[in-house]
């Protein structure tokens, strides 16, 4: 088993960056870490570090914590152009859907290493003598919330979306709920229903456990974030009632992002609408943000404070996407065309780093929750879905929607593209809605235009070859076409009917 044999990482309670020791989860150090609630909190901090900053020792920016996956999910969508840099591999759907290429391994390993560390926190924390119920709930609740999120992401990455997989009881991902060691035999994939059952079990238990937990910072999860993740899960499962319910719960104490906050550049974790995100400081920075951090990818030369920002000049917007915005839409005013810089492409100022290059990055905003609520209500024909959508459109200066039924749903999906671009939803929305990838406008063409039919097996990431070789209970890929397991282009026209 190659999945999650990483060790629990003992970290200082004060700093999430200061590694003290790394040992197998079955080692004596476990007893040392989990002898006090402070030790359990330190172990949990180690999990947060793996979530936010882990680079798998590849020293490349496209596998640096969860924020690199956010960029991957957008560059594999329809509304971002990648011109050079690491994410060109994602943009062109080249290689990372082969079992023997680093991207499949790093995605698989990222989640299972994190899960194994979380399993130790969940298993050992309740055994700590002298810890109060509230202290145990706070630690275990956070760990279960993150573990449920991990399995939810794995299910979306390594299998077709729930509504395609669920009726067929298709393979899910291996489920581990106990700490593992190098001697643990790898588990089989089970079914997609079993995977989602574990996701819901973890998240619903975490919601209860986190009821009275007040987090110190927004890089940690709390009950509202757990409810937001549940809203995402129920949206994928097409449980419209619960998706709307949990989206409303999640955003109940958060306002929408104001236009002034939009124009500020999306770099401040203290923005009232941000529910969860990456916090960087001078110690915890993604490659110093000067090379491959999230802000450096965007080609933005806007100077708001008299100081230019470093940009790797990789991410641009296609003209067809820019044309979707009304002239008075404040989001359109963030977009600018520079013929002298940017290869004659459109640039965006949405993601603009702060002055010392330690900008925060959002994982979840109240605006997303409003759009989930609106979509779920539109899907079931509720009358206030249009009102919810227009609340956001009116704020942004966009033309209100007067549509109903399926046309309203399409307006909401379009609004998701316009409001949430660059925040990690483009590819996930394509696959959950069983839509084709159709890139319009002046996309850069490296190796043939990437157009992928709906329900294509090319949307399903391959299990790493190393996992198949080392796990006796996983012995094949999921793609149906003979020979398609190692070459994505062999299966480009193979779809799930």
C-alpha cells in the first residue's frame, strides 16, 4: 500500500510550520504526542500544514497543497488560458491522467497521507486522560470534517460524478478509518455508494461535534465550513433540499463579498465573506510566492499601491469569457487587455497579492453558498431561486435574470463561472453537470484544441500505477477501453452511456 503510510507529524502548538519529529503512526511517539490535548492539537496542526502547504517534495508549484489543486480545477476548465508554466500540463489534459505520471500519484498521495494523519488524531484523541468532552469534540470534529472532505474530493477525482456512478454501484476509493503502517495491506475500492456514505458520516458527525467550537483562524474548519462542505456534497448528490438547507446554514453569519472587497484583489483572509482559506505569513509561504504561488500565476500588472507585483504571467482569460460580462459589471472592470504584455490576451486583477507577498487565498465564500442555494432551489422549482441569483447580480451591476425552469438553472451555472472563476470550481462543475468541455474564444492551442465530450472517461483520473503494483486489492484501472489505462488519448471518445 502506497497511499498513506506517512507518519503523524508532531508540531509545535504555537507554529504550524515547526516540524519536531516524524514517526510511523504505530510508533512510540504516538503515545508521546497523544498524552495531552495540547499534543492532539499539535498533531491536528500538522494535518492543517499538510492540507495547506504540502509539496510532496517535488519542488514544483502545481503540487503545493490544496491551493495548487484549486488552480488545476480551473485550468482544466473553459475560462482560463494557460500560457507556459507547470499548469500547461493540466490545461492540455496531458499526462496527469496516466497512471504512471506524477500528477495522479501526487493527488492520490496528498489525500491518503492526510487521511492517515487524521485517522491517528481521530483514533487517539478520545483516549487522552483528563481531556474534557468539549476539547475532544473540537479536535475530533475538525479531523472528521477534513477527512470527509478528503474522501469527497477523492470520489470526484477518481470516478465519474455521483449520479453517473451511483445507480451502477461503480468502484469508489479505498476507505481507511484507522491509522495504518508500512505493514498494513491496502484495501480495495469498494463502491461509490460506500465512499459517499463515509463522506456523509464524517461530515454529519463533525457538524455536531463542532457546534460549540470557536476557531482561532479561518485556515481551520468550523461548523459553518463543515456545513458548506455538506452543501457541496448534497449538490453533487442532487439532494436539492439538503443542498439548499446546508448552503443557507453555512452562510447565515457571513455577508456577500462587497464590490469594494472584490476590487481589493482577493488576498485578505479577514474579508467578511470568506469562510475558509489559505493563510500565508513570512514563515509559511508557497515558494515565497515569487515563483509558483497562486498569485504569481495570474498575469496582472495592475498597480494599486505604487508597487508592482511579481507575476509568472501564465494565467489569462479568453475573449469569449470576457464577453459574457455586462459592461457595468464590476467583475468586468477587473479585466484588462494589454497588447504589450500578455501575448495580446486578456488579464485579470481578481487575484492580486498584498505588498509583502503573503496574500491569503479563498477556499470557500458566502457567495458560493448563495449560488448553491439558488441552484438547488431552481432545480426543484422553488420560487425564490431567481431572487437569490439576482441578489448577487444586482450587487455586481449585472443584468438581472428573468428566467425560470431549466433556463434559470443555466443562468445560475453561468453566474458560478463569472463569480467563482479562479477559485477551483470550473472542472468540478463540468463533471457534476455531465457537460462537455468546450473552450471558446482565443484559447492558446499547444497540441490540438482540447474539446472533451460529456461523460468522457477522460475526465476520470487514473489510479497511480504504483498503487496498483503495491496494493494487492487494486489490480486494474477504471477505463473501459482496452489499452486506455495508460494513454488518455486512447479513450478521448469513450463516454459513459
